[in-house]
């Protein structure tokens, strides 16, 4: 008869024993909550594929921010739904644009909560692409100037961190230079450095009305099978001055989160995107999975993979689940 000497089960025998040897903890400190802001008053439009997520007018957004602050979540990520769209995404860098107004109002009422703004043109262009389009494709260098203007106008309106999500080459450097020359040397750039051309953004595009009107985003967002290329993207963004690197989406890219964590000392954020949220919500709604347990397992998995920060639509629920343990 063989008796094992090493018995890993010894350290799993009770809840307290498991707590004692637990390696990773998802904390409320790690969470960022994305919010969609729209014009008008008293507007709360549900996003069909994302139960619990709404397009909110600024007055109702403030209530949400208050709730987020009470839960102890350190920051929000703002996406704007503008009143008008045009070829060059003017609404993105309009001093009276939706993000600019929302940021000023939040900063005024809740100065402590970190306001992170998504810097991109796709919600503001009539063609839905993330930059200026010429001959059927997004032109890189001309777009950089507009992204830089957008980032500066966000900072001027009270953004604490700017998060470029367009995937143009060189935009971190362009934004850093523009911020610095306007005196915003202390505003960090949280770069969507590693953003894949993913089918998991579907529900977001419904929420933000930002689906491309022709073609797709494959000429600027990354090809999902690639991982080494992610390290090149991260290296480039860090060299250009990125303070935090986002990997997006998260669930299908845990290896990429781990690889970036391993190679660079820069903080890493995982973006648990809209389609990932919708899958959990749908399966839970059908009674097929336990929402809290599966969501916490996924978010903790992102932490274990190496994410310091997790951007997730589950943030308020996750904070409640964490706080109630
Ligand atoms: C804008 C942007 C997108 C997301 C964040 N910023 C959509 C896209 O690239 O099409 C996706 C977020 C999500 O799916 O939750 N470029």
C-alpha cells in the first residue's frame, strides 16, 4: 500500500485553512467601473444586452457616482454618447462635449473619485471608425492630433487619467507631449496598449452607438491569435510614456495579461469587456450558472494572471460581494 507523503489536501480542509494560504485576493481597490453618459435630463436608457447597464444623463450619472463612491470603488471610466457626429469626431474635443460637461460636473461634486476618460473618436464620428478616414481606411498621423486635442480637453475638464483606446501608432507620445505642453504633466496615461479586434465588444457598440458603418477595426486593433506582438505594443507604449497598460478583452487573453505582467513593471489593467459581462448575465438569467460565483471566479482569475486593475461592468456588484464576505 502506497501512502502519499505530500498531501495538498491538508491545506484545503477548512475555510480558515484555505484563507490562510490564499494567494490572490480581489479587492474593491482594484476595480474601475465604466459608465455611459448621454445628454438631456432624467435619462436612463437600458442597454439591452447588458442588464444593469444604462446610458445615463449627467444628473443621474451623479447618483451613480455617489453609489460607486459609497462602495469604495476608486474610479470610473467614462464613455460619451454625443448629440452629434461628423467625419472628424468634433464632439470628442468640443469643450462643451458630453465628456467635458460630465467630467466638470462630477469633479465639482465628487472631487475624490478618479475620473478616467476613454480617448477615442469612434463614438463621435459618423462613420464609426476611431480616426479620420481616407480612401476607406483610418489615417494614422492625422488622427494623432485629434486624439491629443481630445485628451487635453478631457484633462482641462477634470479628468484624472486619460485612456486612449484608438490603437493608432504613436498616440501615447502625441498625447503625452500635448498634455505636458498644456501643463498637465501630472495626468497619467492609461493606454489601451493591447487591444484586440474582438467580437466581445458587440454589446458596447450597441450601448455607445459606435459600430463601424463600413468594414471593421482589423487594420488598427490587434489580431487575436497574436501574443508576441502584444509585448511589442506594450514596450512601445511604455517607451512613449504610458503609465498603465490595458489588456483588452480579458477572459480570452489571460496569457497576454500574464506575459505583460512578467515582462514589464508597469501596472497592468484587464478590461473585462461588454460581451464577457453579457455572457455571465445571460447564463445567470437562464439559471444555468451562479452569477456572483462565476463573475468573482473570472475577476479573481484576472488578478491571478497578473492584473493590478480590473475594469468591469460587474464593479458595483463585485464590491458588494467582496464587502459582504
Ligand atoms: C472605443 C472603445 C471600445 C471599447 C472601449 N473603448 C469599442 C471598440 O473598440 O469597438 C469596448 C468596451 C467593451 O466592449 O466593453 N474604441
